[in-house]
C-alpha cells in the first residue's frame, strides 16, 4: 500500500536498478545541515539580544 512505490524497479536504458532508500548517513547529514545553521543563528540572536 504505502511501500508499493518502493518495490517497483525502474528500467533505464535496459538496466534495472533498485529504488532509492534513505540511509542513516543521509538522515544524519540532513539533520546536521539543518541544525548547525539554526544553532549559529540562534546563538548570534541570543548574544545580541541579551
């Protein structure tokens, strides 16, 4: 039902490859890419405000 799209393999130029999956490394990189700038901005705002 929800995962039906993940089970279908696409064929491109006669080559069949498995569907993409989110890995723990990718999840960590996304979390780091979002949290580090937010932390920096909030630290500067806190330093200027108080």
